[in-house]
C-alpha cells in the first residue's frame, strides 16, 4: 500500500512487552486502586457500625444488615440458579446435528466463537442476574421483617373476614414473592429460548419443524409456570381489592371494594383463576403430547376472558347497574369505608356536637369575666417572634434561634402557663473567621434556653422573658445549658481532644471548654481516623495535630436525623421541640408507625396532608416519612434526644398498636416501655402536630357517619388557607390552653378551624386534648356550626379587620416610614355559644429588624376592637364599645374613646335577624339550583328580596344609632361583610 504522506517512512519501531519495572508499577497501581475501592466501601460500613455502637443501638445496625445480606444471597442465588439451570438444560437438550441452512451456518460462527468460553459466559450471566435480583430483594428488608414478625390486629375485614395483619404484613410479602417468581420465569424463558435458538432447538427460517420435541417440552413447562403464577396473581388480586385505591366519582380517592368490585371484579378474578389453572395444566401436558395446539388455544381464551370478564363485564355493571342508582348500590360499601377509615386514623371516637356560633348570654360583663376561664390567649406567636428572640437574646453572632419557636408549658408561681421557647443554637454563618479548625473544633455548640410568656408582652411590645441572658437564668433553675445537638447543627464537630472549644462569652471575656460526655466516636484509633477521613472526604482528619487523646467526632446531630437513623421503621414528626427535664435539655420527637395495607381505609399522602403555611417557608418542619402513602397511622413512639450527650431514648406510647409490636419483635430492646417515662418528661409531652393535620384532613369528609350524607357531598369541609400570609397554604394548627364547652377547666390543646368546601364562612372548630396528664388526652372535639346561619371564617375575619376604615387607617400609620406590619396567629376560642377571634399585630419599626407587639385585634358577636393590649381590646368588645379605634392623633386618649355613646341594643339585633334570613334564603336558592327545582328557587328569591327589604328598613329606622356605632353598619359588621352575606348589596 503506498505511503500517503509522500515522504520516507523511516525505521519501523518494534513494539515489545513493557519492561519489568513498568509492569511492576502498573500492577502496583492496579492493586492500590482495588485496595482504595475496598477501603472506601469498608469506611462506609465501619463508620456506620461505629456510630450505631456509640449510641448503643448496634442491634439495629446488625439486624438490618444481616436481613439485607440474607435476602441478597437467598434471592440472588435463586435467580442465578433459575437462569443458569435453564441455560444449562437448554444446552443439554440441543439436537445432535443442526439442519443444513443459511440460518444454521450463520449461527455456527457464534457457536464456535463462544465454545471456549461457555462456562465463563454461563457464570457471568448467572452472576449478573443474581446480583441484580439480590440487590432488589435486599431493599425489601422491611417487608420481610414485618411478615416474619407480624402480630394480629384483632380486627377482621368485612369482606373476606381475614385479620388486618394479613393485608398489612402478609400480602405485601406474597406480592414480592409473586413478582420475583414472574421475573425468574420470564428471564428463564428468555435465556432458554435464546440457548435453544443458538444450538438449533428452535428455528425461524430453516426447513422442517420450528422446534425440537425437547425444546417444546422445556419451553412449555416454563410457560406453564408463568401461567400458574398468573393464576396465583388472580387469586391474590381478590384480596387486593380490599386495599385497592381508585378514583370515586372523579373527585375522591377511594380504598376498598365498591359495588362493582364485589359483584363484578371479585367473581371475575375467581373465574380467571380457574381458567389460568386449566391453561397451566395444558402447557404442562405438552411434555407428553408434544404439541402447542391446546395450550395456545387455552392461553388465547385466557387473554380473551381477561378482556371480557375482567374488563368489559365490570364496565357494563358500573354503567347499567351502579350509575342509575349509585346512592343505593354504593351505600353499604361506603359504610364499610367510613368505619375502617375512622378506625385507621384514630378519629372513630371524635366527638362532633352542634354549636350555635352566636352568643347565648346577653350579659356583657359576665362574658368579659368568662374570657379568662375560656382560654389563656397566647399573643406571642412562636412563628413571628423568632427574630425578636434573635435580636435581643442572640448575644453573639455565632448563636441563632430556629425560624419557628415552640410552645410548651412551664410553671410560674405554682401555675402552669403557655410558654414560647427556643434554644440558642450554633450558627455557623456567624463564626467570625471560617476555617476548618473554627468550624469543627472551636465552635461546636450552642448555649442555653430562652423562654417567654405566651400570654403577655413586655412594656415595649417585646417578649416577657422567663429565661434569658448568657448563661441563661430565670424560672427554669439549674440545668446543663450546652447544646451539642440541635435542629441547626448539621455538620460534624471534633471535641474532647487537645483543641479547646469556645464555650460562651461574658463581661470577663471568652470562656473555653472541653467536651466531657461520651457521645460520638473515639478518634484515637488510626483506623477510625482513616475511615472518617475517607467517609467525610476530609484528609485532615487523618493527620491533623488538633486530634489527639480523647478526641471524639460528633455527627448525625439533628434530633430528627438521630431518631430516624436509630429507628428507620418510624415516620418522624416535622416539629421536634426542646424541654428542660431533670436538669437536662431534651429534644422531644414524636414518631409514628404507619402502613398502607389497612383494608377499606382511604389513603392519604403524608407530604401533602401535613403541608401548611409553615412547612412552605421552613422545610425543617416537613414530616420525615418512610412511607408517603398510608392509610393507617399511630403516634406509637415518643423519643427524646439529649442536647448535650446526644443520647436517644425511644418510649412505647401506644401500647395497643400492632404495627409497633411487630417492629418491637423485629428489633427487641430498642423501645422502652411506657412505664419508663418520668413524670417530668410526661409533663412536657403533647399531641403531635402532623398526626393532628392528617386527622383534620380526613375529618373534612369523614366527620359524617351516614353513607348517604357522605355520598351527597353536602357536608364536605376544607381546611382554610392561612389568612395572615400570602403563601396560599393551609392554616397551621395552634397550641394554646383552652376550655371546650363540655370541659370544666382549661387544658393544653391543639386547635384548627374548618370552612365549607369552596366557601370562606366557618363550618366547624376542632380541638384535641394535647395534655397527656389528663384522662381524655387525644380526644378530638368538633364544634359543628349550623348551616342555616353564617359565621365568619378566618379569612373573612382577616378581611374585615383589613377593610374597616379606622383599622385600615391605623395600620397605614403603623406602616409609616419603612416600618412593616406582621399579623400573628389568628386564634379562635369558643365562648358562650359564640366564637372569639384574637390576632396580635406586630410592627418592625424604623431601623429595628425584629417585630414588636403593637396592637391586638379582637372580634366577638359583631363587635370589633383594635387596641394596644389584649385587656383593652377585650374590655372594649365586651363593654359595648366594640368599634375600631380612631387613628391615633396628638390629643387622642383612652378617656376620649370612652365618651363614645353606647350603641343601640335593639336595631343591630333587628338588622342581624334580617341578614340571617337573607343568608338562609340565598343558600336555599343555591340548593334549589343544584336540584333543578325552579319552583323552590323562585320562592327562595322572593324570601331573599323580603329579607333584604327588612334589613334596609331596620337600618333606616335606626340611623342615628348606626352612625354612633360603626361596627353595627353593614360595612363593618362581620356578619354583613362582603363574602359573608351573599348579594348584601342587592
């Protein structure tokens, strides 16, 4: 071949083998690379083992690891043997001579090419499928442990009368085995078919029979196994109907059997099971008949039956039997769903009572006196005042408070009161000089609790601190104040060694400290140091002189992170909160057991159900869910994390929960009995927020017990959007001490409100007893408001606050300059048949970067007040002077406000009655429109016109009184505001 370069080619260079030195170098590099990979894997395993051992939960690590390894090898080996055996058998059954054809001549080249490597190829294929199958099976460790340790629920499903544990623990494992069987059958069939084709057992273009008798028999058995597994799938599908989710009337998610399931799908699955069994037997029969005719016909009939019986027939039943009379057909199954859902979410004992929504007592002085007994109204909003804590109590830039503080109960002067509490945690962004030593050795912990009264404010509008300063001092007494574990502590620290830590600063200067606890992993061992250097990607850990005798590495330091690692089978509540207990700061973490297999109980998505306006702005408040879709949940575990030592303790809270009992069998000695909870700890436990949010979401539909009412949808509620911000997310539940109408005294409670679906007026008020020290802890009480009258909901109340001229003008003045107005939690308190709304208003004034309480908004029974303090606002509302305050001016005093003539007592009541009649007529008209009842609609319109005429006449008849009492006018009365009374403007 000519030289294309056009020049001399030069001498040829002979390429020989690399020199011995080069070969040795390459071999050394290869060995080092392999050792590096091995040590990297070892480092991850070793550091995990060291951490679990350091927290005294090594059994969790060993149980989880051994289960994963066992599943990996068992199912990996089964898959490898299944595929390898079918390849070996297909090769063994190959014909002795191949047909003379172009197809076989082409295959000969491949057969000759792989002949020397057949054993290695077989081992490689089986190893590959075994590794994949083993890795997939090892991820099912939770399913295996629940199946092998499952305990009875003591409850049976209404359709098949099987214990709930069958659906929660057994059925998921059977489905996994079935899926594994399908995978093994399909892979074995593919491997056998390819081997038969390669060695002439199957032919595509060659003359003669398309398959040898041996290949026909082998493949028929594999197809028979596949069809037999399909028969098992049809049988399990029968039980799966009890936990199957489907769309119900295109709006609701439904779990369990409906009419079409019980009367069409269930018999169809049974028939298809019988057909599949017969079809599988026909495939097995080809071992003797050596013909595909009957099994192919049978398989075709099975497919046709699946289409007709499993698909078309249920559609016909739904169309021609259910839809014409849906209410009657579905009602029995709806009752089963209602019962199961209420039981699965713990709302079956919720108490729903009628509540008038309007005051029953006319004695205003008595109502004013009753307010103190009705609730300890919290005007310090923990979700607003964190910047105030930060500005006043941060002390040093390297300290910070969480975005959202917590509400707890502490005794003051022998009386328990609601308290806003937060920890002064480490703020890495505020460290003066960022480097590796400062970040991980010197600045290692926060310091102290800061707490303030929830029901009062200091004279300047700031919190009335009960625990403050650095070191913290106040009502909490003496306790270990150092915070090594907290919500903001997201990186590792190395403590206890030669490098001293910054403890805190006072007037005498900076104090240093060396960690005295036994938390963390000891780094004196060079193997441990090397493992952590690799695991954390920090080579300095290996050789730094700052690490020496006594050095320990602390990591996994957030409370939720530690509990989740120690109990990976629990779902963790989004809000861990601190409490001072027995001289220590303890983080309290609520944890849940869940399942997705409770028959007939409707499912919910935890991530969506627990989302609200707080989680939208603070992802640290999001639930840590092991299983996002659930239809059973229990607050079965209360956990504590020591802020100094990091010690984690799990306590059994729900002693009847079968899911927890199952996990306690799988991980013995990890959960302590409930009796181990100390009295001091019990005093700070509370009802968890995320469980409450799940329950309130379910109660929007499942507060009704009647199937026909549920099907009509007329009683559907919704959780209102938070009116105090613009995120458009649900209002969060609020903790406060209050008294429901059937209670004798205040208890620490968690509360929320409901509005009708698609509307803003109030439907119901919900509270749960959140104090475990009381007998009816966890009891849910719902006050259902009448549909015939309109009571303003949170959004309407907020709108009325903002739209009243005097309040709007005052707020405009508060916003003067560069000040900002922030609305606090809008609290709702039942009071003598009516509902008292209270909302603190904060101002970030001028150069201040933190909010201070400046005003309090109060409304009750149509009276509204906007005052500097809660007491003044309540006095004004219940003193008959519930008008918005005048904008502040130079001469304005409380005495001036007190000269306002008292409002008329007769006229507002007359106007209110007429407007209530108008609302009732409007709602009757809307209901008539839905039912296409035009006669009833006409009557309703006449009633509406008459009611509005009466309202106008009553208003004109008492104009003087209305002018002297702006809150009685339609523009300012909450009952007559836009959105509350439809068509109030005619």
